[in-house]
């Protein structure tokens, strides 16, 4: 293997929202950082993601500790966005918009009553709205609405703007980004300690520590013994990007229905998603999925039938066997993980960066982080 450059303190595999956030934080702490991205930064799962910042709706499907992590992430998000705006000089695409959960029949209304109790129990700001009151807030909603909840703390961000801002901030902080750098695997020395990353073509990028933030593709990396791997599989999500030719105004809040969502960008663009499918690395878009998503959306917001379809795409949610992320050092000395964020990658990117940074600096993880250590899958490295 050819030594291609002088040594880095940390090499990060993956230039999505998570890898870029880690790279930025590490560079800001004075570490020599390189982010290795096989394509263009932010063009993988982050490119497809809707960007809902919805800690309760997305995380509680898994468990209480993820809910706590997600709530902490949501609480810190506005500050993260403001710092990113200042350090990048770019708009990270944050929209403080709140979210409406809507019900059209008795079953959905009963589910909303349970949502209401859950959020009240967590001390979160939530308002129960009659259909008429919901339609005052969002007049485009169908008159056949039965009940709605307004969740004041659930907002949204445009992940494409977010990753562009992170890329700019990383460069300003002195971090290096290598686009088109296809990683073959992690390289170790004779003692089994990480010494860098091997690229396709034979170049070694030397680094004292390596972070895997490669999303659903983490499982394909070489150089990691079987017992030191975090198992990752992909959960496909098909999604539509829509645009109102007459500009903003159809919806100003995120609207959530059973199994789906419409996320406004604030400028007349909307993201409509998403399916949940176990189909490996398939990113095709199917007629049936698009039909179902549009049918639901148009039933709920009849005016959505006038929207222009800008884009159809599918993303791969990186998922562990317990649906919770793996964050921090694993079994291989010098190797850290930031994978398996499933439906929560955009929300959890900043807090993941903080937790990974603690591991890189050899600090004790906060109690909140212990449940997410990769060692629940990999065993514990000597000396970690
Ligand atoms: N967080 C939304 C999704 O994964 O579809």
C-alpha cells in the first residue's frame, strides 16, 4: 500500500451530514482531519433525507434511551444551526415551523390522543386542536379532518443546505475533504491498531484514529475482523420532492399522517415521504410507492394535486439490529463508529459529533451515550 500523504489525527470515512459534522467538530478542536467521501459530499442518504427534527415521533418507535438522546439533540439544534451559520457563512436551511399531526378517522384520532398523553408526560409543548382550528392554521388541509395536534418543538432543516454549510465550515476550520475517494477498508499495524484508511487504487491515508460514518455502506468496508464489526443493513425510503409553481403558502408546517409526512421548505418546495422497505441496496423508485404517497398526501391536502414533481428518489437508512445508532469507539483500537442512525441521522448528526469527539479525545462518554456504544455489538477493545 502506497503512503499518499502526511499523517492525520483522524480520518473520517463518509461525507454525509454525520461525517461532515464530526470532521467539523474535530477540526475546530485543533485535530488534523480528513473526510473521505467516495462521491460528492452530502450526496448519499443525506441528499434524500427529508430533514424532520422530530425527536419523539421518530425515536420512540425504538426505546426510551434513544428518545432521551433525540430530545437532547433537538434541544441543542437551534444553537448548532446558529454556530454553523456563523462559521460557514452559509444558510443551513433551518425552518422553525412546528409540526401538525392529523387524524381523519376514529382510529387515527385515538392514536393522536395517545401521542398527546405521551408528549404531555414528557413535558413537551403540544396543543390539541379541533379540525376547524387546525384548518385555520393550515387552510389547505381537507375539510374531512377529525383532530390534530400541534407540536411546537418539532421543526425541519433542508439536509442539502445543511451539508453544503457543513462542507464550507469544515474547509474554513482547516479540515480536508477528499471527494471521489473510494475507501477499500481500514488499515491496521502488526499490533492490530488502526493506522489509516486504504483507498481503491492502493493509496494509504495514514491516520492515528479512524471514524466510520459511511451509513448503509459501512458493512462493506474491509480490514475489520468479524468480531469487531457493527452489523448494518439498509432500510429503503422512497420520497418525492414537489414544488408549487405559484410559490410558498400551501403548507407552512410539517404535516404528519400515519406512516408519512409532508415537509415544507418555506419557499414553495415540499418533501413527501416515505416508504420503509427491506430491499438491500435497491434505490429504484416504484409506481406503487409513488401512487400511495401521493394518494395519502392529496387526500389530506387536496391542493397538493397541483404541485409539480421535481424529483423521485430513494435513500438507504443505515440500521443496526436494535434500530439504535452505534456511536463511539469499538473493538479495534483506534477505530470509532458513527453509524446506524436509521430515521434520525439529520437530527442526531450534531450530538453524534460531540460524542465521537469525546471518544477521539479519550474522554469518558456521558452516561447518556453508554447505551449507544458500538461495543454492544463488537466487544470491548483492550485499553479502551
Ligand atoms: N426521518 C424520516 C424518514 O426516515 O423517513
